[in-house]
C-alpha cells in the first residue's frame, strides 16, 4: 500500500473528504442498518476543489452522533476546510446542545462565522455555504443550512427537502434592509451586490453587512418509513430534482455506491461545478 493510499484510509476512517481523498464510508455501532457513504468529484472550472465533507459516527458519553456535512466554498477552499475542522466541535460545545439542539446550532453557526470574519486576514476573503445533519442515537435528525447546499430525506419513496435554498431573489427585502442590493448583472443569476449567488453564507467579509449566516434549522424523526438522506452541494442540485436524486439511488443498497452514482449522474447531465454528496442509509 502506498503512502497516499494509507493517508486515504486514515482520512476515510475519521470521515473527512476533500479534493484529494474523495470517497469513504462507515456505519453506526448503535444500529447495524444505518450506514453512510460519501463521494466528491472536482468540477471543470479552473480552480482547486472547494467542496469539503464530514461523514462520521461519534460516541459522546452514552450517545452516538452521526455527523454529516457539505461545505461548498466560493473564492476559497480555506474556509470550507476551516468549517470542516471547527463547526461540529463548536456545535457540540454549546451547553444546551442536548436539550435545545436548534438553539445550540444557531449559536454555533453565529460564533463560527464571527471567528471566520475575525480571522479574515489569515483565512482570506472568500466564503462557504454549509448544510449539516446531526443524527442523534439513530432516532432524531437535526438539519441546518446556509446557502444552497441541500439536504433531503426519502420516506416510502417520496423525497422531502429539509434545508432551505437561500437565493438572493427570495431574500431581496432583507438584503436591501441591510443596505445591500440584488442584481442579475453581470450574467443572468441574481447575486447579492452583484457578486454572490447565495443570500446566506459563512465568511465573505466584504459582503457581511448585507449577508446573513443565520441557518434554517429543522428536526425530523427517523421512523420505519425512512429509507435514506442525501446531502449534496449545488453541483448536484443544479441538474437533478429532489425526487430524481431519490429515485436514482432507491435500489442501491451500499451508501458509498449510492453517493458515487449521484455524482456520476450529475456529471452525465453536464454539471460543471464541484460535486459532493453524502448518503445515509437507514435500511
């Protein structure tokens, strides 16, 4: 086994994926039916890979947490990498995480974004979207997001979106109330101050006065009808609907194979963006 392969195995074991190490899988110790897999593909744009994932099960005292995330950077691979290393720790360090997870996550997102802005001299001027999913004891799923990376859940074959796509056109009033504006120029995509195609993100110091990092948070209970969840960057969702993505993997039992299939399907549909995908299977 080469040094690169050994490092890949080490990364895979702790559930970290980036441009060089783009696939991995794992399973719950609490429930043998719950497994996860992830796969990343670098896009055709002329910059380094800016998508990062977290996918791991973690024992915390007598509880098991599944920690899953997609971080999609813009103008930066540094900030999504920072989020991969710090965001979940910040969430779990919140004193009310176990009693009020929604409040804890909102607080941790805010604290993390403040740190990123404070460290802008070191971390650079870019930013990142985020979608995080925390599976508590294989029973309770808490999803939060800023930006347009998305999480869906599939129950009885029906896909349901758990995150919110934070599009500038939908949040125009809020942006304008902060002193910013939304413009389709240049190009044909609505952008905050004519620059950023999402209305919420981590980082982006130059736009921060007009840009929120407040996540939408939703709680979903896992039941016998739950088949799987998908987290993915917009490189997938630009070319596939929620239901198309669910239908594409409904007969694939292996979670990593399912994640890989989704990235390959997005490529076949001419997605040119970085594509990252995490699939968590419950059956």
